């Protein structure tokens, strides 16, 4: 797992890129293809904000914050490359998802979203990676991140 961290990041990035490219090349913006009637559709959306379309019109600010967060995450991952697999997987997923959406913003000016659950804002593969990464991070914190014993302290 430790040696594959950049392979995993690249694989998730590639999957995100290919799904977004497929949607952009075969659908027009706003088009919906029902998959499970009334529950799940493929809907092409151009998100010009952050999560839930927050901060729409603030693309430069979002890109700067994302870039800084990615730099920190890569630094932290390298610093803890011998950490528990849940920590490494969490960071790999968060990095790949953040990078996937950052690439969209930088080159297109928007993030391509397509998975429409009808009760939740439309999202993409990168968003799934970020959410799964955060879930693994919570598991790591609560199950595997044990505070170091301090000698002499009560």
C-alpha cells in the first residue's frame, strides 16, 4: 500500500477524468438520462462553485484554497508514509479527488458533475473519492490513531 500511493492517486484521477470526458463529449449541459426512475439519473451539470455550488463566482479563491490543501495533504502523506493503511488511503482519496476537481476548474472554469440522486446535489467521481477519503480519515482517527504515551505526565 505504501509503495502504491501514487498509483492509487493516478488511477482515481484517471477514472474521474474519463467519466467527466465521456459526459462532456456525449451530453449537453443540463441533459438528464434516467437510470432508476425518480431516484438516480446521469445529469450533466457544470458546477462553477464549490460543494453544493457554494462560492459560485469565486473560482480563483477556490483554486488557491484547493491547491494549498492538496500541498498540505501530499506533505502530510509523505511525512506519514509508514502510517496505518486507513490514513494513507484516506489521504490518497482526498488528494486524487481534490486534484481531479482542481484540474477541471483550472482548465474548464467549472467542475463537471453527473451523478444525480434527485435528493442530493449532483456530484462526480472526484467528490465520491473525497467523501470516501474523509470517511476513512474518521475511521483512522477513532479506531487507529492512539495518542502517544507521555512518560512522567499524569
